[in-house]
């Protein structure tokens, strides 16, 4: 029988201090060349072991081989100039210096496939691999070539599809696309964002997920959250269309967020990765708090489709806090699993 309530994380986990400065998002590498390659692989093994010790069911690489969840992927593509930078607003929220699209974008060789094979060799558990989503990719770039957000997203979707097919062949069980931009550009999501996502998963036989969150616990995001009011209904704008899409799993932020849980009803039929761990605080949830969030979610998602998860990545947290949160997630899921099996 398939395990009920399989646990996983949204993606990133803290890096060891010998690889990159801890508790800092997107911090630069401390190693170089061959040492860096080996260091990333060692960190991946440590990250995997920590997930396993905490009892996480669907494991990941903890994003140990990437500095940034979007740009590390884009750095491997042709057509983007990282020297020629422009200042842009990211997700209508904060200004950042971003690379420029200067020609046709293309992928000459696989980006994460060797890393995924490495992870596959080290565990028999189901593995999940995260890629940036097409809409979130275009939102982190200045486009001086296509001059159309939709066209650029479509080109990236084709590239993501090539990468995803090779990740599937490498033995990845779930491919997840990170689309925090889905929480901001509702009209575009409905016009072409979901279509671009479906292009990225075209022809895949493994499971597919989309992670839509309110971002890491960094200041620009917490400030933005303060402007959203007491009820966050952003998901409501895009869930009806997402429910009809071919994506298998939707990953959401539910712990300590102001998202009304009943919005999950709008994607009934999909598997839901319910964020039961807040990544914007160092306070470690108790197993009972996790269980309570999962029980609430069970009103709107069938038990066999509920996947307990974290709200977002945990890269900016200390390793101690992240370990505690992973253990709480497992223990909380186990409480509810027992309740379900006792029925
Ligand atoms: Zn996230």
C-alpha cells in the first residue's frame, strides 16, 4: 500500500558553512573548480542524510548545487548576457540588477541532470527535483530581444521541457516548477502562464508539481505580505484554471499564512503539497501544530492526495532550525496518519 501523507520539502535546505555562508540567501561559493564540484556533492549527501534522519519520504538535493533557484538555471543557457545588466522590478516588489536577454535562448547541454543522477545513485526513496517555472524565469530578466513576456516564457518552457525529460530519464519521480510569479500576475497566468507551464511538462510520464508561494522569509517579501491584508486570496484568481490543467500536484503555503484554507477546494482533484512549516520564522513548529494544519487541509483535499510539505525553501535558516522543522513535519504527519488509519 502506498504510504499516506508522504512528506517532502518545497526545495532548498541550508548549505554547510564550508560551502557557502550560512543563513544568507544566494550567498557565493567558498570553494572553486574541482573543490567546488566535490564540495557540492558532499553537501548534497549531507542534505540527503538530514532529510532521511528526519524521516522525510520524498527527498531532494536540498538545492545544494545552486546559488539561486532561477539564475543558476539561466546561467547555463545561451542568449542571456550576465555582464549586460539592467535594473528591474522583481514581481512588482523589489528592484534588482538582472541579466539581459540578447539573442535566441537555448540550452546547449543539460543543467542539473548529472546532479539528479548523483542523488538517484544515493537513495531508493522517491526524489523530487525543482526547476524554475517559465513565468518566474522571465520575471528575473531584462528582455531586449523578444520584447514579449509571453514569447520569452514560451521559449523557456521549451527549454525546461528538454531538461525535464532528461531529469525523468535520470530517475526523478516528481519534477516541480517554482512559480512564485503566479501569485502576482494573475491576468498573465490565466492568459498564457499556465499554458507555458503545460508546455514545460509536455510528454512527461513522471509526476509534475507547481510550487506557488509567497516567497522566502526575506524583508522584501515580508514587507509585501504586510500589504496583502488579513486574508490572502491570491490563489483564488488562478486555481480554477490550474484545476483544469494537466499539472499533477500543487504546492502551497498554508502554515502561519493568511491564505484561507477553503481556497484549496478550488483545486479539488489535484494532489496538494500543503505547506505546514513556516520558513519565515526560527520558531520550530510542534508536531501538534503541523498536525492541526494538516487536519484543516483534510477538509478540502482527499487524504490520499495530501502531501505534507514546507511553505517554501529553507535555505536562509540555520541548519539546526531546518533540522528541527523537518523532524516536526515528519512527526506531525505521523500523528494525522495514525488518526486516518484508526478510522
Ligand atoms: Zn517558495
